[in-house]
């Protein structure tokens, strides 16, 4: 658990490039790390904790901490896919609150676009693989399509409603000069794009980019002496979902546990949130997360996202104002980091002017990992403006 007021995000930086063939993954990590430290007004000498996931090169944090010139007394390599980095921030707050560190550097980087291969865990040796692949779950998109089809069957959700999530992302991405896809699309564009795995079309799927990002989490006494506006970490929740011994729940995600835990710890409700950063590997990923986090009832997600509800600055719940993984940046299935950085921008008042949410005081950051229809992870953060 986190301790409210114990730690703050004091620095955040997203790599501006989406195709980086000339740098190694270690170099991308370094650029992201030093960018976030410079944003915070800190140096590598101030860092005593380092967080990364399994995609970090070498012997994870040992190789990277040495490469970056860090002297650390706390290391964390929690690997839960797209939920990894919201989890890392929650773990950093707990470590700071118990005196194990004072300044934590959380870093992500990857090159799936340059390498022309999708990233993700190697499931060849997983115990479930022989039993699930024979029934057609051979690729990530098939798994998400299964959940989408069940949601449509149970609740009457339509492809046009899912398309609204992509449309909102594209309307935001046009104001982000670094976004991979900057051309706005319509609902008709989404539903007429090629079918990838029924009912998901190509434009229901996230982009695949190179990229990186980092955030710096610091103890309150460190944050108070820094010149940049800090962002308070108010609540954190984590959860995992399995298949219930072959009877998977296709219409819920682990957010049904991580969300309430984070909101309770922060002492706020979904109705209090001004801005949402939601992991959006596919349109269905975001729609189910919005339901499970409590922004609408289960089965109401399709209706909730209609009529510009997610479009900043004045939608009912502005979401992913950088363009999200659907349009902006999705390196190595680690969208949780990038979503967190945009939430920091919103709370600092530094998002693109066209999408800056007025008087943004509270934001939710949600990451999910694994696979939506079978086994997955969730991590939820509640962030607040320093004076919230």
C-alpha cells in the first residue's frame, strides 16, 4: 500500500521519437532516465532506487544501474506487462514511506518497431500454452477479440461504440507533434478498416513504436525543495486475474480489485476524477477498464464513451490526451509508463493547450497486462495536483 503524502512524482519525460533504429535499448533507457532527472532538477547522484521491467537489457537493474552511474540501495523489477510501471510507482511510494529509499527512478524503453517484432512474454514454455493454443488463442489480438465478442453478446456493445475510443484518441493526437498517428479518424474509418480478429478492426488496435519514458518519485522532503511542481501520489492498487481453472470471466478485468483499492486509499471516488490515463492496447481494453474502475456500470461502457465523452477538454471524462497507445506511443507493451507521464502533464497544466483539462486536480492512471480474456494484471494510481 502507499502512504498518502509520503511521496510525489517530481520528474517525468517521454522520448520524443517513435522510430529509433540508431540507439540501443540501453541508450533509450539512459535518455529517458536523464530526461526525467533533468525535469525534476535532480542528478544521478540523488537516486538511491531503480525500477525497470524484464525488457531492460543485461541483468536487469544491475546492468542498468551501473550503466547509468547510480548507487542504489533498492531495486525492483516487477513484471506485469502494461501494469508494470504504475505498480513500480506504488512500490516506490511504499519503499519511501518505510525509509528504504528517498529518490526512485522508474524507467522504460524498447525498440519493437525497429526490430519489426511485437514484444511481450515468451509463452512457449508456459504451463497453459499446450491447452490454449490448440483452441486458437495463438496471438494476443485473438484473446482480446474473444473478450470483445463476449462483451457484445452480453451487453449489445457495438463496433461503432468501440470506435468512439479510437476517434477520441485521434482527435487528441493531432495536437501532439510526437504522436505516431496524427490524422483524426471517424467512426466510419474505424469500422471500415480491415478486420484483424473479429470483431476488432485494424484501427481498434494500438500502434507499435519504439520509445521510452521515465518518472522520478521522491520523498516529500525532497519534493518540497525542488523548483518544479510536484504531483502527489494519493492511492495505489494492484490485482491479478486468472482463468478460474478453465472457466474464465470474459467480461471483467483485474481492475475490479485494483481500482476500488486505489480509490479507497486516496479517499476519492470515480466521480471526483478530472482526467483518466487508461492503458489502451485495443479499444476493448479501455472500454472494459472504464467499467471495472467504476466510471460506469458493467455493460454500459459502449454508451458511456459515445458523443465525445472522452474528448478533452470538456468531455465527461477526458482520456488519453496525448493520443494514447491507439495513436501516440506504445513501446514494448509498456503503455502504463506513457499514460502516467501524460497524467503528470495534465496535473501540472502542461498538456497541449487544445487538450488541457481546465483546473485538473485529480487523475487516475491505469495499466493492464497479460491477456484480457485469460490471465491479466492491473495496477491503478490516483494522482493529485500538489494543492489538491
